[in-house]
C-alpha cells in the first residue's frame, strides 16, 4: 500500500508540472487573443481572471527550477563529506550506526538513530523530502569481509518489521562486510536493499544512496524548495 501511494504521488507530482506548462500555453494564447483582438473571446473577463494567475503560477514554478539549478551548482562546487572504509572499519557498532545516520543526513534525509535493545530491527530511521520512510539495519564487522557474513535471517527480520512496525517505504541493510549467498536472492525477492562493502564505499565517497539502489528514484522534492519555505 505504501508503494502504491508513492507511485501515485510521483505521477501526480510529475503530471502537475506538465499540466501547468500546457495551461500556460493555453493561457498565453487566450490572453494574446484577448488583448490584441485577433482571437475574440466570448468570455473576456473569464480569460483575464484565469489567465493572469496561471502565468503567475508558472513564473513561480520557473523560479523554483532556477533555485534548484543554483543549489545543485553550489553543492557541486562545495566539498562533500566523505568517509573512508578504513574509518568505518575502525568504528564500534554504535558508532557505525551514527555514521550511517550522518550519511543519510548528508543526502538530505531527516535521519535519527533508533538502535538499541528495543529498536524493532531498525537501527536508523529516515524520512526523505517526499516523506518516504527508510528503515535501515546496520551490521558492522570489525574485520570487514573477513568477518561473519550477514545472513538471510537478518533480511527476513527487517522485511517483517519494516512494513508492519515502521511503515517503511524502503528497507535497507548496511554492512561494511558481506552477505551470504542465500541472503542476496532472498533480499531481492522480498524487496530489501542490501548495501555491502562495495556500495558502502561509493555511498561514503559522496554519492547519494538512491543512486546506488535498484528501483529507488530520487526524491522529487528538493532541498532548495525547503530552504525557500524556511526563509
């Protein structure tokens, strides 16, 4: 159900932009005909009342796109917070959970560490700008890939808790080690995303998490939009 709502939301969000463009084109044509007289309108007052707000809405939408481009350019020029695998290997399990939380925050998500004795199989819970919920289970291995592999039991436990308890859109297991041969196909079948050592290295080096996971589109809302609302 959560996935269906997400798909509907993305369709509405993307479709609204194209609808606004189409309405703007129609409004320009009607207003041009209204003001020049080459296309007489049977309801000139209605054209004025509807056309001007549509143009103003389009102007705000275009300004939003400009703000996003500026934000992306500024972020591209600024240094990203990077973490090496060696640093992650040297952490304790609790410190590793905080490091994963910080990586999610770097990607623009509101993330909190909830790990502990009663964490319901979720060490870090995050919400992105589209209000998609991420339930993340962290498995630190001090010996990296030489440590114990994360097995299929962890995958099944997170799958059950992510949907029933945390109402999560995405369930993710992050480890600086590796997964067993049975855990990988089981996770794919259950829709649980696995971030092993190689993906973790790419994520820690600066790439946002959704670029590394299959079938996870980036948030439609943007940090630049949130900043404008806040100011």
